[in-house]
């Protein structure tokens, strides 16, 4: 009585609700929230990008609230471009879907315009990308340079829009082994499914129901297909966020609270 629906289906009826071998078996219905709820949560916004080489880049926008809960409120490419990955014979982590080719070869200037249009003025505390691509030498119109530096250059006005200033990017801490990164991310899904959800018993991570490609990746990815796994790119963005240790950094969250202090001869309450 009162157990999570997945637990009831599994134990009472023998109906498995989670993919066997998935790296995050605790990810399920409790982690998926209506899009409006994900947008309504106040907190600090972060963007994580996996440039992904010759295929479309994958991006996830995350918001962290004052209690440390993480909400994935936007992905790109979304399901309107098709699936990022689909089930495929002989591949535990799926095979590439149409979204992986939707914006293949997207240049830095177009990517910058795309990001700013999607964000539509919302404050982003920090943008970070995979360090393997962010600092790798790539060819540019002027000379060879890295992707992080190319984003820093202003984008000239053209038929797609006005001139844009440089965009600052960091790179998330590198991870030597896939399993190491998985262990860093698992606490986001750690809660007791056999007792009712409550403020003291709930997942740390939630994802908008609009982020269908990210949801599929979380349900499917096993890590068994290694670096070439079709669902690895969305997971890489979350792993980068977990390694970075994202948190709520709004002014209200950073400010100190009033407290009591004692001075000789009198007690005084002050706000630092």
C-alpha cells in the first residue's frame, strides 16, 4: 500500500516497467514532470553541450532550485527533429535516429544564433561543453583554433540576424572512464521507491515531458556500446553537469541570513 506504481506492477503483477541493464534503473515516472512545472521552478539556469563531431550537437538546459533539485527544461534537437536514437538490433544503446543528422555541420555562428533564440533572453549562469571537443583544434576561416575560442569571437551581421557579441563557454571536468561518470550521476536518482514520495524521499533529478530524446536516452542507455553508443550524447551532458556540481546560485540563494551574535554587555541580531 502506498508503494510507487512501478513497484506495484513489478511485485504484484510481474510486469517489468524498466529496461533490463539500463545504467539508471531508478529513472522512471517519478522523474518526469509536466513542462509547465519544469518552467515554473525558480532557480539557476545552466547549459551543457556535447558538440558530437560529425553529427548534430546535443544540448540540455538545466535549472537547479534552492533545494538542489535539478530540472531538465529544454533539449536540442527536440523530438520535432525526430528521435535522437531508436531501438536497433545488436545495439544495447540504440542506433542513431533522424535527429542526429538534423543539423549536421552546424557552424559556430549559426549555433550561437540558435542558442540565443531558444533562450529568448533568459539568464544563463554558465554554458559548458565537452572538453574533448571544446579544446580540440579545429579549422576556422582565419586559422586553426579551438571551439571555445571560436565562440568568443563576435558574430557579424548577416541575412540570419544582427551582429552578436562573443559567447563565453567553459568545459566540464573530464572523465576517464564511463563507469566513473555513471557513479557520479546515480545520486540524482537515489530515492526509496517502496515508500511514498515526500520532501524527504524524492529524486534529485526531474525532466520535462517535452524532452523526449533525453527521456529515451535515460531509459535506454546501458554504457555497453562504449563511446559510440547512440544514446550517449544526452547522457554526456548530464554527466558533465554532475561532474561540475551545479547548484542554485541566485542572489537570494547566495545571500546570508540574519542570525544572533553576542557583544559584551548586550546581545544583537544582525544580518551579515
